[in-house]
C-alpha cells in the first residue's frame, strides 16, 4: 500500500473501499551506526494517520495516537538496531465514536430478515468520505541529546519596523542542570542576507524597513518570509532549526478585519483534502495544481474544512500569501459530553502548537456546523474559546454555524460570525429569485444581534459538468452560475453597510462523499471538477474575485477573463 495515501480507492475491491476497523502496515528500514556512536536522539514522526494508530519498532511498542489530522512522534532511540535492518509496524483503526473528532458510531442491527448475524453499519453525519490510512509523510530525524523542543513567535508592526518576539523551549535528555545551552537567533531576509542576530532563549527582534507579510493581490510581494535560524549550543553538540516567519499584524473590531492595519476582505472558498485514487493522502502534484488555480481565480483565502490540512499545504499558503481559516476536525458534532470536550481541548492544544507560527493562519475555527442550538453547547464552546485564546491571544476565534440567528446558543462567544447558508438549494430549492432578499435580511440580523463582523463561509449550488438547460435548473452549470451571481449582488449591497468581511464559496472542487441517492458521484458544488478542470462557475468566480481585488487595491485584471460580469 502506498504511503502517503488513503487505502480505500487503491484497489478494485469494495470491501477495502468500505472497510472500517484495523489495518496493518509494515516495512523495513535502516539506521546508520554513526547515529549511535554520535549519541543522537532518533525520532519517528508521522504527519497524520486516520484515525487511531499504534506503532511498534522491532516488536516493541513505540507510541499510540488517536486523531486523524495532526502529527505525532516517538523517541525510538533505544528501540533501534544500528547498522542493520529494523522493522516498523503500524496498526490503523478508522472507527469513529461519539467521543472522537469527528464523531461516528457503529450499529449492529438485529433484524435478521434484512441483515445477517453480526452485520455492522457505520454511521456519521459529516458529508465527506471517511478515508483512512497513513495520509501524510513518515520521517526519521535526529537531534542532539540537548535539543530545541518548541518555538513560539509573535509579530507586530510599528510604522515601517517589523517586531518579532520569540521564545525557545528546549529539552536536556542528559538531565544535567549545570549544562545550560547557549541560544543564538539570527534573522535572514528572503534572499539569504543576514538582517540581525540576538542571543537568549527569549527576546525581541526589530527589523527596520521590514518587508511585511501581505495577502495575495494586496502587495507586489505577497507572502514575504524571513528565516529565523535558532542555534542551540551545548557541551555535547549543536541543534539548529530554521523557521520561516512572516511579519504581520492581525486586528479586528465589530465590523472589520485588518491585516497590517489595512481592512481586508476574504475572497475564497472551503476546500477538502480529496483526490482520485489517493483520497486524503498528500499529493504534491495536486497541491501545486490547487495553488495555481487559487492564484488564477484571484482568491486570497480558504478554510481548511473540516480538519487541519497537511503542513505542506500551509507551507504554500505562507509563501504565496493565502489567508487560512484553520479549522479543527469537529464537524457536525453533537452530544456535548465532558469526554468529548476533553478530547476537543487536546486537539486544539496540539493544533495551535502546530500552526501558531504561521503567518497565513489568521483565524481559528473550533468547529463546522455543530448542534449549537442545544443549551449544553453554550458551556462547551465557552470553555473552548477560553482555552484557545489562552494558547493564542493574537488571532480571532470562531466556529461556523448553520443555525438561525435566534436559535444559536454558542455563537455569542465567537469573535467573527461565520455562517453557512444555501438559499435556493437546500431551502426554497430552485427559487433563485429569493436569494438576494434572504441573504440581505439574515446577514443584517446576525450583525445587529451580536455587533460583530460577518463572514459567509459556505454558499453555492451543485452542478454536473457539461449539463445545461435554458432556463437554468438545478444541477446544471447554468444554475450554479445564477446562484453565485445572485449572491454577488447581495454581498455588494451588504459590503456597503460595513460589516461583511468576506465571501467563501462551497466548494473549491468536487469531492467524494458517502454513497447517497442525493449525490451523483459525490458532492458536485465545486468550482472545479475533482480532476481540477473548471466549470462555468470557476470563470464567473474568477471575474468576481479579480474585480474585487481591483476595486480594493487597483490590481490589473487579467485580459483573458471569459466573463466580463453578470
């Protein structure tokens, strides 16, 4: 089985595609004897495994991890055979429960007239396929016995000066309190030129005439990254870590979101880590293709719906200036138990630790479409907001609601009101003439009640590529275009009222879902097909996003647009 990939779509066996339970991976690898002689610490790191993983090295348990979208690692120094073959074994279980994120459950029907004895049905409420396997790269890396364990960076700006505050945490495996390492932090510009250098495990760096990190199409050099080189020197060696850093300032008030004191409007969409054959496995060619399409559209943002994405995807966002709403794997959660809350807190702690230094990450999303009409969601999400803000006070915290303005019990704790709505699709199907009225009235109501900025995080319609009718009707490309253009008109009116901070279409591309009679081969709401080819909706969105960018910062609109406006 290839790694990284989901195992579900690799074979032609439906049992493999739909399998829920334990699967096993195993392979040999070699480690040089030099590592032992040099007294190196050896770490085995997994980018992500869905959902529960147990890892053995040479028959001895190295670690266990539950959670399908974040990295984990184990110190395997004492488990290795140096200079000869080693064997790593990974058991992966894709079963979800009511205390996992996301949630699921297994049903054993007792109707023997319809189901054989022992038959199991797996249920979940989220609308994407539950791909499983080792989804991201697996690495071996080494450090000295005294090593850099964590780095926290926050940035600010003052006129043309960039300010970088840093804290370096380290571990001393020798446990020698008399051995205090020396820490040097050097800042390099994008071209490799040394900017400045300071000493100490914590401190502040000032960069005069700094190149700030800007979103795509707001500056001629978006996504500018400095490099912080952290060098930790002890009696037994040197540990060096190089961290890309974007200097920028985030702020928000009751109506506006700011990057570097400039009002910033989100032009984007929700996405999925999803592709043919690989499922949710990291695919470098697909990753580059997606970012080329994002730039082609003139988009400046996306949400990692509905889970943390691969670190390689965020590396690209950092470098290209694409703003990220970083979302946890809590999709359509219900049953707000204390056990689930503790799991959610663990996930957010690990999530923030992983992505806290990324300039592209501008907002934390705690969940997508939770059952926040329930009274118990109030205490649940209040606790999560407080935890997340204690971990990172520099970014706004939100979740994405699908509840009504009068029913939602937890949105009051969020910094930004994020809303998913589908007029003329899930409600008033086929009635595109109602879109403007409904969108305007509802978004105004959210802002009036909570006095916070409003961001539309999902809207749209499905379309089967090549399907057309006149007049337009549901599932045609024509209907998808009409749906989007009616929303554009509503957004233009609301933008003038001063509280709408962005529009994000659902979805960037078609993706796999569970087999359902309402889904013709998956979710078809994408601007692009699953193979990343444009529908009509991609072209009208390209016109829309480039026009918005031109009106805000006067960028040059491409001369090859297929649409010049609705």
